[in-house]
């Protein structure tokens, strides 16, 4: 199965860069690399089966089509929307953060 390409919005890439920087500083390169690998695995899954993610936040935040999937064993959530030709990753956020306020930043930009 080939699936759709999964593209990162600028804000999602920034989220990932921050998380990788944190893991590098606090846990070392092995854990940071494992995090990147977990994101890549999730990205492949999302591209092949976009409906794999939960629509929970779509309802809560009133963002049609928004889905969320975990980043494997890491406490990060990947927020994305399926488009006709691709999957857009909007944010990659730590699950313990204030998700609604972080996601609303998208509407303000």
C-alpha cells in the first residue's frame, strides 16, 4: 500500500525540533533518535491509513477532519488533517500540555 504523502506544516516541524532538542539535552542522542524513529513510524501509518487517528479533538475543538495519533511510546500526539492528495500534520504536542489552547494558536495565525 502506498498511501498519501504526509507533510509537516511549519508549526509541526517547530514542535518536533523543540522535542528533539529537549530529548537531546535531557536524555541523550539515543532517546532523541528513538523519538524521531517513533515519529517516522507514526507518519508512515498515518499516510497508509489516515482514519487510524482519533477524531476526539475535531469534535472538542470544532476543527472538521482533525485527527490525532500517538507517537509510539513517547508522550507526544500528532495532529493532522487528511486532504485530497496529502495528509497535513498541523502540530506535534506533548500529551500533558493544554492541547485546546495550543491548537487554537493555529486559528490565530
